């Protein structure tokens, strides 16, 4: 029997400020935003890259991750959290997908590294949730269109991109932050446009002049919601029928 999804699921992105409540981890804030997303009737909430602990490499069964899983269970909501994890003696940057029952449904290991002191992943995976078929990439993966094409071929309807996007001052002569933000927005819109699906990018707010605090939800034709330079949560209803409608136009 063909799986039926909600026609217009609601997704949430939490552009949180790191390490202001606790100097070591963001778990209390993550739990707070999970509750906020539930109150907004969101189906899923995505947090930025490396969002749990400031310095530690964690494991799937870590107590901090268990706390987050329990909060998802209490609020019956899906969640994407990303952190450096040790798996079979190797470190990876991993996005974990947690379901409404607090179970880890799987993970994505960052493929394209940018100075990360971890091992690269190599596989994509599309998850069949109760609201859509979703894929996950991480940060610098956003710059690689062939990766997003693989998700299109695998049937993804929404691709989430938790990130911690920094810029290099050598990349621009002036107005570094503003110019880098334009690049970031163009990448989000291009990935959604060329693959005819939705892309959701989530960055943090950090005490660094190099951090680009820009989060956005893009349809195949436009930015639906965005948040720039401050902490907060954005939500958007995703019309999955838009994928079929736009694809018919492109095919014609």
C-alpha cells in the first residue's frame, strides 16, 4: 500500500545561540525549542550542526542524547540533531533523526569536510517519515550539487541541512558577512530549484565574527521563511503537491 503523507506538513528550524545557558552543552535549550516546535504544531524540528556539546565527542547512547530523545517522545515530534560521534573507534560528524517515539531512526555522516577533524561519510539515505520523504546533508555539503541530485534520484521531498557556516575573510575584499550571506542564500535556492524539492538550512548564533547566522526554508521557486542574525525559530508549511506541479512545468 502506498504511503500517504500529510498534504502540508509543518517544519521548524531552531537558530539557537550556543552555550549561553550552559558553557558546556545546549541540551536545556534544545529541549526548550522542542517544546516550542510542538506548541507550533510542527512535525519536525531541525537544530544546527554540532549543537549538543562544546568539546566532547559523544556516542549514540550518551546521556545527553537520551535526554533529547525523551523530550521528543514527550512531545511526539521528529527531530534532527547533529554532533561529532564515535562509531567503531572512528569519529564522524553525524546528523541523527529521532522519531515521535524518541527512537533514533538512523543517521547521516557528513561527506564533504571543510577542516573537520573527523572521518568523511560516503552514503546518503532517504528516510520515510509519517509526513514526507526526507534527506539530510551537513554544512559544506551544500556546495556540492551532485550530492543533492543523488537525493532527488532517491525520492527525497525535503532535504535538511544543519550547518555551522563560517566564512573566510580572504574570500571577500569588503562586506564579508553580507557577501557570504548572499552566497549562502543562493546555494539554498539553487539546490531547491534545480532538484524541485524543499531545502531547509539551519545555522546557529555563535560568539564569532566569522559565523553566518542565516537559516532558511526554500521551496523550488522561492524562500518561504528565513531568520538572520538572531536567535529564534522559524516554521513553514510544506506543500508537497508543489513538487509535482513544478516538475510538470519543467518537463513540458
